[in-house]
């Protein structure tokens, strides 16, 4: 079942658990069906790739998906992990905000 997450592509997040705990990065992709996200620079794995007509062979390093529960949004003010809330502005738009500082995350 595909769920709606409070973390979206392009957000800056902090890894809160696992071998990459404390690492920061940008969310490259959210895999909704698997409850996972791919974070730039976190959970890197080495893959042995066979040579083909379009690609060279060898060992490449790439980011593997990490469970969404092991990620926390980075507060825009102090760069610390924060929870996310929703708020409706005066003009009727629904935006996300950091519960730690109250800062609005979405800039629409």
C-alpha cells in the first residue's frame, strides 16, 4: 500500500539509525510502495557491473534505499533533526513546518 510521507524528493534529511547514523544528504527519490528513500551519500553499496555496449564494467558505488523511519527532516534554522507538522496559511495553502523551530519548509 502506497503511503503519504512527510519527507519528499529534494528535502535535506539526517539519518537517525543504522551504520550511516548522523549522515546528512538530499533525498533523490522516494519509493512509496517500499516505504524507502534514496539519500545522496548515505547507505552506499558497491555493485559489480558487467561491461555492456553502453557502460564500462567494474565495481561502482551507488546509494541503496534506506527505510523512511530511519530518516528525519533537517531543520532549516539549526540543521538538527526535526519532526514535521502541517499548517494552513492565511491564503489557504497547506505547508509543512519544522516542529523544532516553527520554520516553514515549503517555499511555494
